[in-house]
């Protein structure tokens, strides 16, 4: 039998839902963060991808503002990550279009070169931002691996166009930037392609994964910073996702962890001895000689990005109040950076820019969804050295209009999480 307090909350929330549609449903479900980017050479500039667009900070995370997806013209497509280049340009492969902004996120343009296919992955060469790689993977249209030497203005194919092949991801080996890895699928099955000369020639490594039944969604995720032959990837089969490690340049892979969920991102420590992998629910950590295990936080939502010795992680404001935090002890403890309730309104842009025209009018609806207190005025952000607004009150049921969407989403998430099976480490 449902406990009286839970039953009363449920009754109230169902009634509220009947009276008004939750605004979050217009943005594909529960609002969450999904990735984080720190601009090289300027740590004041941070960009966080989200299920409801993006969030931008120009003051090292003290204040955050919303960039609506309508102003970016990305629709429901969400980049696996954004690249905020040292030059100031922001660029991302959305899984569909290649989008970029040269005015700090106020005007976004779609590159016409990829309008007939899907840009599935963008990788920027760390030592020279003019050098970029893109993979494409739209079914039944010609796809390839592309290289740009002018910061994404022009692109040329590195392998012949083929409508039977779909490429998912490209990764550069930090210890040897001539070494490239690309994952994909064609009529013969899943494969990994490796290049030792920056894409001039390639070795194809079939990945049959005969230990799994009907494997799919093979994606190379991260390469060790110290060894070009060590890399991690993921593959799915029979309702589980498997986190794989190769120590022989992708010739063979061994499963490190399997979960009844989807792996969304991976990261390694600077020495390559620790790896993190995230799902929409948890972050897992594995050290050399140890099995992977779930960290206490974040839960309900996770992502991992390392900048120097700092690990940034996405979290769920619906469960532990922060949407982004940092860790200096490999994820054992976290220092909150911001929560969704502290967003200060739409991104402040010059009159006539797409974000200025599209986002402020949509902010009140989004603010109600997030229970955020920020406005659209230019001085609404948190000043340097300030503190974000306090989180909403805890405990009990509330019939206030501001708390109703948040409580409804939290209850839905809690009910869905209670039905998950526990993953097992290998």
C-alpha cells in the first residue's frame, strides 16, 4: 500500500498535471545537463550542454544563463560536447548539423557542407585548433571521415564516400596525434579504423563481438593520454551496454563493466590509470587492477570531463540540487558549481541576434519548469564572488505553481529509478 504522505503527494501532483501541462515536456522530458566545456586559456568561459539547449557562464561558473535550442536551430539534436576554442569560436557536431558561433553564443550558423548527412562527431586537434575531424553517419546517404585545416571553414574527405557505411566517432590519441581511431558500421558489421599518419591511410579492424548476441552501437570513447595503444569503447547487446578496453591498438577489446543502461561519455586521468564512464543515471570509476564501481554522486544524471587535475561532473538538481560540480579527488567528493534553480535567465546578447530574439520570451516557461528565480535583465547574474540563490524549500508537498513541475518531475524520476536493475562490475 502507498504510504499516506506519498499518496497525498501523488494525488496533488496528478491533479496539478491535469490542470496544466508540465513545460518540461516541450523539451523532451526531464531537464538535465549533459556535458561541460571549459575554454582553453580562459577558464572564466564555460559552456554546459543540456537537454533544453545550453548554459553559458562568463565568470568561472558564478552565474549561468540559458541558450535556448530554438535560437541555436538545433531542435531536439544534442551535441555529445561543445568545443569552445581559444580563439573564441564555439563549435559542435549535433548528431545532425555542424553548428558554430563566433560571438560567444549569440549567433549560431549551420555549416552547409553537411546539410545532406549527419555530423556524428567532431574532434579538435588540441595543439592546433585549425585542424579538425568530423565523422558522418546518416543511413542510406554517402558518409565519410572529413578533415579541416582552416578551423572548420572547408572540409575534405579522408576515405571514399560510401552510402553503406556509417561512422559514429573519431578520437585522437593525446600521446601521438598522428594516431586516429574511428568507430563505425557497414554491411559487414561493426568495425574500428586506425590511422598512424593523421588519416592519410587507414587499417580496418573488424569487431564481430562474437561473445554478444546481435551487438550494435559500437563507439570509441576515449584514448589514454599516455599510450596510443590503450583506448576504451562501448557496445550494446541484449539490453545491456558494455564498457570495453583495448591495450593493443583496437585489435581486441575486453569488457570492463556492463550495465542495463546506456553509456554516454568517458574520461581518463592524466596518467591514464583511472577511467570514468557515465550513464544517464550514474558515474562509474575504475582504477588499474580494480573493478569499476558506481560513485555515490552524481546519481540520476552524470557526465565526466577532466580539465587538468579537475574532474567536472554533471548531476541532477532533482536529486542532489547541483547540475554541475567539480572534484579534485577523482570523484570521491564533489564541490557544487550550480543548480538549475540558480540559472539567471536567458543569455544576454546584442539586439537583433538570434538568441536575443528567441530566448527571452521563452524564459518564463523554462523558469517555471526549473523553479529558477532569475530574470532576463542584464544585471540579474551573480556578481564575481557572489553566491547563487538558495535552493527551493525541502520536504513535504507544495501546491505552489513554481514547485509543482519540479516535484512532479522528481517523483517521476524516483519511480522510474526504483525499477532499475543494479549493474554488476566485471
